[in-house]
């Protein structure tokens, strides 16, 4: 289910604000009935008519991007900076599924499928994300234990499913792999901060079964149908657990 004004805006006929105006002015019908309530939920199979014209459903698209450093993770930036959407060769109104920080690199999904995005981002969806972090100092056994047991992040306890030290450098910095299920803003940095370590560099290596191994920095590829189905199945299945 999606909000009516969002579905109209996503079809490309107008902005969300304009869609809201038209709904309130009685210019929108759902399955033949005028709807004037903002936020009315519609299903994919509902027929939406805007100013007498049946809305053509936009083809749903899904991309995997290897996000470079120095690009903002939003559809439009007020400061005019380059966004992740600028890197995807599509005319469709896509947006990122969740956030990677300005200085974080790696795997990022983008789509115009709101239902998919909601499902993947839902706190109970449990799609696994694997990050590799360069840390300012070695990670003690106690810190690893704490990360797995749970640390406070914005007042909520979050846990790492796995933490693995990959490398310890002679200057004291180290490379650590951390796997999490949820996706709060700045979560990985905050988790390490909670155990007294700063993150110098961060890359998301994997989302579920998707890696960016074959994509150069800034490159993207469309997901195939099987991958989209697999992601839907994974998110749905975990949600029921
Ligand atoms: N956690 C962070 O701290 N930053 C990101 O970009 C992603 C996860």
C-alpha cells in the first residue's frame, strides 16, 4: 500500500505538492470514486484517474550502485551537490533505499518502488548488511563482545550479528568487518563510537547477496528480476519470523 499523492507523483504527471492540491480539489478518482482525503492508501492494482486520465503505472526499476565518497545520498540536494541519483542512467524518478553517509562508499540500492523500499528498510526486515571499517585503533575482545551483546544508538539497543578483525596495521589502525541487520542513520559509526573507537573509513561491502565487486566506484547496474524477487522474499520471510 502506498499513499495516493506519492503514487501520482511517482508516475511523473506532477509533483507531490501538486498531487495533494488536485486530490483536495476533487480531481482524483480511485476505482471510479472521487477521493479528497490526503494520505489515502492505494494498492498496486487500484485504478487511479487524474483529471479524467487513467494513470499509467511507471515501470519499476532497481539499481545497485557502488557509491563513491563525496556524493550525497538523496534524490535532490538543496546545496546543489552531486547526488547518488545523478550517477544512475535513468529518466525515472528513483531514490536511494536508505542512506550511506557522504564519506561512506559501497553498495547502495536505488528504486522507484516504494513498497520495496519500505520493506527493505523496515526495522524488522532484517536484510543483512556487511560493512568494512578502518578504525583509529585496535578493537579489544571486550569491545567486540559489547558490539555483539548490544550498544545504545540514539537510545535504542542495536547489535552486531558478526564482528571480525580482518587486519591489524603496524600504526595501530585496523580493518574490521561488521554485519548488522538494521539501518539507523550513522549506525556503524555510532556503534564503534559507543565502544570508544573512531571510524576513519567505511564501506558497505554487501547488502544480502549483493556485492559491488564487479562495479567500479560510481558505477551501477540494474538488478535482474530474480534478484528483485529474492530480495522481496528475503525481506518478507524475515518480517514474519
Ligand atoms: N553506518 C554509518 O555510520 N554510516 C553509513 O554510511 C552507513 C552505516
